[in-house]
C-alpha cells in the first residue's frame, strides 16, 4: 500500500501526458476481536467466489482479491499489484529480489525493463497451474493458503482467481525487499518500478 501511495504521489507531481492510472489500496481494520476470522470460516469475495479460511494470518490476500475485482471492473487494460504476500518468496529469492508472477509475457517484459531501468531487482517466477489442485476446498471454491511448498506460487495463483482473463495482470511479491533489517527502515521498493513503467507505457 505504501508503494502504491508513493507511486501515486510521484506520478501526480510528474503528470505524464495522456496517461490514466488508477491507484487502489485495499485497506481495512485488522484487529483481534470476537468478530475476527476463525479457521474454518468461509468468506465470499465480491465476484461470488467462496474462500475457506485455513490460515488467519493470510488475511491480506482476501482484501487484495476484492481490490483486483474492483480494478477489473474499472475497465483497465493492465494491473500490477504489489504485496508482502509470502515468506516463501523470501526463501526463494532472499531480501533483495522481488518475485514477479504473470501469465502475460508482454507485461512481464515491460515490468522487467522498468525494474532494470529503475535499479530495482525482480525475477519472473512460474505460475505453475498444477499447484492449484492443492488450493481446492471441500466446502468452498478454494482455501486461502496452500500446503507450504511453493507458497509464493500458490499465493499468486490465489490472486489470479480474481482477475478478469481479458486484463493483463502482474503480481509482485515484495515481502523480502521492503525492509532493511540492519538499518531498521523501509526501502520504498516498488515506487521506482511503477513510476518507470507508467512513463514508458
């Protein structure tokens, strides 16, 4: 969310001619209470798909799902989402490289080029469709987290369920890149890549 707001501020000041950009932040309360989610709860996304909650710590992807649905309903052609979605991406790529997931080769090339120009590191990861089997539920359309192995991929596959197939979409899992432990501060990762991508396209 901070990266999206940072990019919005930068592009608002640059004012690129002839460009229409929508910035969506899926913000909501996240406090423990008697009304909080419990394992086994079933929630319904705004597109009608049902999700069995098997991990209450994977709550951000539930709001992000509705944000993706909302974005598609705005009639956009392309979507990039950024999220500190999984610890699995940190295991895969470490603290300096974000993972990019997309079914679109064209959008992948655009974003990789923008990242390279901006000096931010990312790596395109596979969207292994066979892993989706592990995300199916007996009581809902899907569960909100997979079995553990390949967690960054199953997280991306989860989000893919909420994107219109006519929209080019790329998910950036930035869990490892947003914080510098030694300096105890955020990095601002993603802002430069987003701005560069918009200016190039």
